[in-house]
C-alpha cells in the first residue's frame, strides 16, 4: 500500500483477506460472490428515486437513502455499478447499506440505459462517460450538500477514475474521496483477456446481455443500430466495433479502448483514492497496475490481494468486528471512505 498524503484521514490497518480453500478459485469468487443470496439486516430500510439531468443527453435514475436530520449535516456517498449491472446489483445494495450504517447519505446510480432506464436517454453507454460523474456531483451540490464521496465497481470504476484523472487538482472541488473495486485500467487488455478460452462464460454472458439491451433500446430509438447485424455479434470487441465506437464518435473499438481507459490518467488523480484489486482477477490483467505506475501516485492506495476474482472478495465470515458481512472488499471500501469523512 502506498504512503498516504497528509491531506488524507488516518488509514486504519486493514484485516487481511484470507478466504478458505474452496473460495480461492478465481471463477468461484467472481461468479458465486455475485449470485450468493444475501440478508440485509443492516443499513437503510427505504430509498427514494431521483432523476439526474444530463441536458440533451437525457437523465439518470438513482435511488437515494437520506440520513435523518438536515441533509447538509451528513456526507453523501454515491455508487456506480459495473457492466450490465444496475442499482439492484447485490454489491451496490451491500455497499450502500454498509455506508448508510456508518452515517452517509447513500445514492445508487444507474448508468445510462441500465436498470430499465433505456427510455430516459437517447444515447447508449460506454466506459468513458466521465461527464456523468460531474452531473451527479452537481445535482447534489445544488441541494446544499458539500461533502461528497464516490465508490464504483468494474466499468463504473473506470468511469470514476477517468473523471478524477481528468479533473486533476480540481477533482477535490467535486469529490472528497473515492474507492473502487476491480477497475479495468486498460480496456483493450481486458477485452483481449475476455477472449481467452477460460473466460468464454463471461464473454457469452456479457454479449448476450448487451444484445438484449440493444433490442430494447432500438425498439425505442430505431436509428441506434441495425439489429440484423447486431444479432450476429459474438464478442465484446465486435460489439464495441459495431455499436459503441461509432455511436460515441470513436474510429474503432481499439480507439475507444485507448481513449476511454482510465489507466493513462491515473497519475493525474489528486483525490484520496482506494483501489481494491485481486491478483487472480480473470478479467483484468494485474500487469496494468504496474504499467500505469499506479503506486507512484501518493493519492492512491492500492490494496492488493492474492485471491478475490473479479469484484468477488467473499470470505466465509466477517474479517473485522466492524464488518456487517463477509464481503471483504465492500467493507474495505466503506472503511476507507468513513475514515476520510468522519475521522
């Protein structure tokens, strides 16, 4: 873990992630952790919808759980999900409930078109929509909330890190601290790994979900794509080459990956940021963290584990007395941000 700059709150020692043998397989962590039923015996009990304006590009739908009392008295923490996730993803509910129990207002945000919101925007979504982070923070600052924190997973993590890298010194005017799990710093490298034989199950799952979404989207906005062609897509690279890149004005999928990746911008981050990453992540080459010299940035704390898969980090029991459940990665995200906000 890198040394932290003095503007950060003191960082407690983290309990180690040491899952039992049966939970050390990367694919078990990735798949089982996301599917395991959960019991929500903590955190918020209700939430209310809020629409966040994107101007001519539509609106985002979020769910907010407010702390009692005056809204400006508590910090706010918003969450962004991964590819084909939504505000109903278990990991987003889990983190937001943990954060609420620590004293944050919590906001779960649907990325464009996700969570049944295809009708709210005429555009698609991609990994480079850092302008949406600005829209989120602006919305809540207009309500008088000045202390805003952010957390994100996978594709949402790339969007958040890209925003922070682009903002540089200005980033702390919008977000006081950030934490991410399994960020794809190099989108192209991640897509190439997805095409490896051992990852066929992820490739097939995501391609199927992306095509299903395009069916719903083109039913509302027919000019967004030729479904006869889209139905024949078999890889994520194909999808991005045929759909994503042209829609957002990139020349090709490879141009999209190069220009939308957060890794090249990581050196510009000037907000206290935690990255939780497993070395055995089947979808993200761990080499990208050294190639972009993430640890050289004193604003970034890179918390690395041997096991954990992609966004899994599931243990058999809570690792610390303050942990509400056995989802170690989620607990560390909330611990990091609570340390910044309250100590």
